[in-house]
C-alpha cells in the first residue's frame, strides 16, 4: 500500500505543492525615477561647463599658429647641410667649419643665415661674420 502525503486544509482534500508562481510574459518594472537637481547644483554644473569652454578658448587663442616650418633641430640640420653645399665653392674647409661652429653657437645668427635667400647678400654676410670672429682676411671673389 502506498502512502501519499496530503495535508488537508479546511477539508478540501487537495495536496499542497511548493511551486513557484509563473512570471508574467512582460516584466513589470518600476518606472524610472527622475533625477532632480537643486538650483544650486544646476548653477554649479553650468559654471563647470562655462569654465571648461573658457579654458578651451583661452588655450586656442594662446597657442602659436602653425607655420608649416619643421621644429628647430630639423631646421638647424637642414641649414648646416645647406651651408656646406652653398658655401663650399668659395670657403676653405677651415672657414666653412668656423662658419658652422658660429651658426651652431648663436641661435639668432643661425636664424639670420637661414633667412638669407639672395646668394650675393648671403656671401657678403658670411664674409663679414667670419671677419668679425677673426677668421682670415677674405680675398675670395663673391
């Protein structure tokens, strides 16, 4: 004889089972809560955005404009190479080395030399600079 466990409640005679209730087909969720800011919090957020915008505009206005010219080490290298090519026809090796050393030591002189585009002007300028530092009495033809 088999035994079955039934609990009789109020004489119904039905067994009690421990099953989970079915979940609804569409989940029921609470509506999303709105985040409310106080007037003071809104003012601080607006100030933060304003300061960020101001900082960006200030940085943009203070940034140097792009010149398209490579940075100084590249310019110096290119100018030293150019000096060797342009001046080797009329300077001795010692004079050329003195010119390169002179340009290397003085950034302003380097900038002036780099800006000289007329060959006769450049040669006369080089001659004067080398005479000023005591390099030879020039009898070279320009």
